[in-house]
C-alpha cells in the first residue's frame, strides 16, 4: 500500500492525522481529525441542507420542448455520503461527498446507516 502513496502531495496537505494520505491517483484517505474537518467543509458547502436533487417535468413547459426541473430536498442533512462507495474505491475528497438527509441516504445507499433503522 505504501507504493500507492503520493508522499509529496500528502506532505503538502499538512494533514493532522498520520493515517491520512493522498494516493497516486489523487484520492484522499482521511484519518479521524481530517475526516471531521472534511465533514465541516461538506456542511459549509451544503448549508446544512440535503444535497439530493429530484428531476421532475416542468408542467408549464410546451409539450414539444419538455423541460426538467431540478428540485433540491428541503430536509436537514445528517449523513455524509460517498458518491463512489467507500467499499469500491475509498475517496474522501469533497468532490466525492454529498450531504444527505437520512431518507435520501437510505434511498441512495439501500443499506442500514451506522446501525440505525
């Protein structure tokens, strides 16, 4: 695993945790203090609100030019969600994270979250 680490990029990020690292392909794997910081960045980006968007047909658009509206969820964000699942290719970069409410996290993930029902 050490062969996959980008040592220069890891040092440049000045992570708090010795377990945090940048891989050669650019992915970040974060230890606990850096993960907490990343979640704070995610919450700042989303404004505390779920980032899930539904795409619905605009009923006022002409039939020959259907238009989709992007409607963002109104619920409070509770869970950070990895767009590319952690189990497949762990990547803790902000670009791979989405803040979701519990409803949408369960809907997207299709599995229990942290043991909660």
